[in-house]
C-alpha cells in the first residue's frame, strides 16, 4: 500500500480525504489505513471536526416521505414474516456470532452435517483460524472462522445489518504487504460459507487481515475494493 | 442544523437568490471583512453568543444516536426527523441530483442504524458524524460516475459564496472560527477549498475547472489545509 511515511504527511492525507479531493483508489487506501494504522482514525476525526462546520452553510431541504418508508422497509421493520428452521434463523446465527469461539463450535456442527452428507471419513484434527472483523474499533461485527482443511471460511454478519438492494458485501483477504485478494461476495444478512482456493489458502495465515467492503451489486468491478471498508480484522489461531 | 432553528440558512438562501453575482465582487472588499486572524474581535462582537438551547439541541441528538446504538427505533425515527433535512441537503449539494440524493440519504441512515455503536460523543457530534457519512457516500458515488456531469453548469453557478457577516453571526462558534481562518487565506485558495468541499471534486477536476495545472491545485489545497490547521489550533 502506498501509505505516506511521515505523520505530517499522513495527517495531510486525512485532511485531503475529509475535504474530498482524493481519487476513489486513494480514498480506499485511507480507509484501509484507518483500520490498520494507529492514529489515523483520530487524525480523520480531528479534520472532520475542523471542516464539517462548513455544512452549516447548506440550507436544509426536506426529504420526500417515501425515503423514510423505503428506509423502514430496508431495515425490515415493516415485515412480520417468520423464518423457518434453525439454519435459516438469523437470531441463531447472530447468537453464534457473539464470539469467535462459539462460531468455531458452530463450524463443528456445519462440518458434522457436511460429513454426514458426503459420507466421508472425518478429517483428523482440523485446523481452525478465527478473525473478528471490527467496525472502526467499535467491537465485533463480522466473525470469520477459517477451516484450513476444508479450505473454507464461515462468515457471520453482524446483528441488524442491512445494505441497499443495489449493493453487495464482498470479503477480502489482505496478506501482509500485499494487495487485497477477493474471496467473493458474501450474503449481507446470513452466514456464508466462502470457499478458498488452495493458492489463497497458503497466504491465509495469522498475519493476514480479513475485510468486508461495500460494493456495487455483484461485487467489485475492478478486482480491488471500490467501496468503503465496513470492517477488518486480523486472523488469529485458536 | 436541525438541532436548533437556523435562521442563517434561510437568510443565506434569500441573499444568494438576490445578490449572488453582485456579492461575488464586493464581499471581500468590505471593510472589516477581509480581516486577518489577528483581528478577530470585531467579528466576535458581531456574533451571537450561543444560547443554552444550542448545546441542549446538540446533546439531544448525541443522546438519540447513542440510544440508536442500543437498537432504539423511536430514537432512530426522531433522529431521522430532526437531522434528515440537513443530511439530504448535503447529499444534494455534492450529487446535484435529487433521485441519487434520495438513495444516498437512505444509505446514510441504514449505515447510521448499523454503525451507531461506533459513534463516540467525546470525539464528534451526531450531526458531524451523520454529515461525514453523507459526504463519504456522496463523494464515493460521484467518483464512480463515468463522466463528470458538470458540463451544463458553469463554474459561476457552483462556486459557493462565503456567508455574509450577518448570516455567519447565526451560525455556530466553530463555523465562525473556521470562517476567520478561511478569510486569512488568499482569495483563490479559499475559493478552491470551498469549491472542493461543496462539490466533492477531485484534484484533477478542480484543476480543470479552475484552469490551473494539477500540481498548482494540489499545492494550493495542501498549503491551505495546513494553514487552516495552524490557525484553528491557535
């Protein structure tokens, strides 16, 4: 990543970000740096405090009432339908998402089911790695459990999370010193099993960062994150 | 700002409609306006001291957003009612397209619902927090547009005016301090900063629009930002 070295230069990049003069790519770099580098979030917050008062110059405009209606629908507040089955139960998965360890246990259940299905010998001592993807240091959001033997990751989204219908959430892995590698689009509201290619699995170690970004529907058109990074976290052993 | 009535905004609007062109040439040459940061007193004298209702309104919104983090739907609805006119205006300003601004507005509040737990009232106010999300979403959106649809609009129409002293007097202390520091910048750099903030344009777009080399635009903006920082920290 092309992150400037000196702290003054970093601070200036934050100022440029808040002012809004950076390119799409540069904006993504800052957002990623904010997740990974100490002091960046504080620097951005200070620039926001400095420049955002300019918004007072903008005269208020009353939004049409259908925006509120659409908003409620998107948050699922207007629906009363019930979902059936444990697998499809959001509250079950959200509960399991509470801690990485619990998510790992949930994976064990998934594995048992898979094994029963495929009638294969269970793998001896599967190796798990976990990552808690935090939203700007504000606690756990997505939980990812890596099952190295089956080359898959179970990703559990945060509680009450929703995105616009014309967007997707996409999962990325960022090996140390490398560019993000797409792991594909994940369901924004339900747990997803992400299959990982063997080549990618080799890079998926305890120094790797996993991240979720907001992308146009169907995923990033460029192969690199184009939308804001929603959450990121380091992979850890258990 | 919905946290309190904003007579300044209405005033600014009416003023804009009436004297947009005329003011452009005259405003900076008015005595007492082109003041340096060494003479803040006369501006302070002209300002209204913030009433306790200002702070209360701001605290109210902060409390509401903190309640939203605890999944309080009623607080969310009140927060939406009180802040969405400002946030919608910010989206329209950058996007200059009502339908896109509506989509973005919806997006902003979905994000607010999802990420309210990341709001820290020690670091930011609810309105700054929401305004930041709105600007980021709107800027991301215009960056992804294939072409910059500024052709039909002339620079004259989109360059924003600094508020008049009368309008400024109705705004927050933070805004007034920022204006003092903006006024201490060379005119062209101040215009570049305002243009950048209100249009969300990239360096390249700004350079093209103001007909200067990219390097010049970058150094104007970067120098201005550093000057603003020093001035605001004084």
